[in-house]
């Protein structure tokens, strides 16, 4: 269970979340759900893939978030001619001015930052995309046989255009699985678009004040993993992943008809971890089933691979997730009471 210091940290994290969203609202109009999902992934120490058509302020949102968090920010514009060394860095030969001896010296690339914006990540070939895999999973890069750790915290926030596919290289499922969330950025509402036009067609410039340092983010994110989750909530979470696997018993008819491959165990981990982070950001000391439902979309959206029947009938992974939300029951109160003694902390 959480001790008194942990309870104070939960309150601090909730207050920090409010301050950060207030700072972001100075620049970003609307997109509250997108901002919340980004913040959940941030404090759960996960990476995000933002998908939306051009002009929806995806890049601006990520840059503003970095400014509001007082973190070192790097941006990589992915292009077909980008090489792995352009991301990770490279070794160069330098001559000592005194001894005139030559030696190899590592020059860090843009991946050595706290927040890395991988802009249009699907525009670069798989070899360069793979250069991010080690950094995302291990928080380090290996160049010339030597490992170079990345500064903490480290987050990859990638953007992708879903409509322009000519000259692109779709991310392989193995790399998609490294992203905790697949965040869908949609068009703004009419009143929000009016406000966007008003703000961006004048010479007024909003200034964002930094709210948290890197060390504070690391400290506050540690509390997320300490948040308890009852067994009935954990079982509820894993049902979302297990019922996407078409070769298992008890799978819904919709899944059997439209899903080719379901989600793996990493999805179950991220559902519980995301539920914990969301609960803390909202000032609660435990994660509930409503938190699992809130993060089910971004966690499962890119982990459910639909088949040809789904494509032919216009069925998307979001439709399947919504069906699971409507059909997977919560356990009854008797089961919940029995689980109060069985609370675990997920990795």
C-alpha cells in the first residue's frame, strides 16, 4: 500500500498535471483527450505515436510539452535519405593538439535528449527506423561496440500521416509494439477552430512557463508503479488482450470474423500501467476499471491487426475495441471484496 509520503506524491502529481495542462492550453486549443493520453504515457515512462492528418498541431503540441516540462528537446525530420548515424551519432577521428595523437571520439546524435520528436517516422527506411529500437527499449545506443546510456527521462513522441502513403515505409509490428500509446489526433470542433484562427492570425505570442524539471519527472513517475491494483481490475484488463486472440476459446464473434492477430502480453502490462498513471493524474490512489477502459483505445489500437474482411466492410481496430468495452463485464461486488486482500503492483 501507499505510505504517507506516497500519498503526498500523488497529490503533487495531480497538481503538476493541472499546471502542465494549463500551460499547454496557452498554445494548444482543445485536444484535451490527446493531451491527457500523452501525459499518461509520459508519467508511465512510455512512448507515444501520434497519428493525424497534417495541420493538427501534432509537432507544436510535442514542442510545447517539452517547453512546459523544462526538458531537453530534439526534433528529427525523417526523410528517405536519413541514415542511422544521423539519429544515434557517430565516431570521428580527432587529433590531440598537444600530443598530436589521433583517437576516435563519439559525437552524440539528436537521440540524446529527454523528449525526441520523430516527425513523420514512416518516411524513412526500416534500417533507420530500427536505429530507434534500442533507444526506445533499452534507453541506450550502441556505436562502435560501446554502449552510451541516454539521459533520464527519455521519451519518443513520433508523428505519422495516415493518409499519404506514397513513398512511405509503414512501421513493422515489432516497432509499433514499442510504443505504449497510439494516439489519434482528430479535427477540432467548430468553436475550437475559430479560436485557433483568432490566435494564429495575430502577432500575439503565448509564452509557456516550465513547470517540472527532469529530476522531478523521474521522481514523480516512480509513484505510478507503486499505485495498487486489485486483482479484479487486473483480470478485467487482461480480458481486453486475451479476447483479441482469435485462436483462443471464448473470443467474441466480431473478433473471430475481423481480427488476424491479437495483442500480446505487453498490451496487458500497458493497460494496467496506463490505468495507474491515469488514476494518479486525476488524484486517485488506486486504479479502477474505468481507467482501464479509458486507456484501452490507445494501448490496443496498433496491436490489433485486422483481416481482409474488416477492410472490406470498413471495420477498424477502434470498432473492435469499442465492442470489447461494451461486452466485457466487470466483476461483481462480492468478487471485488474478496480481492481487497490481493493487491499487486505491476511492472
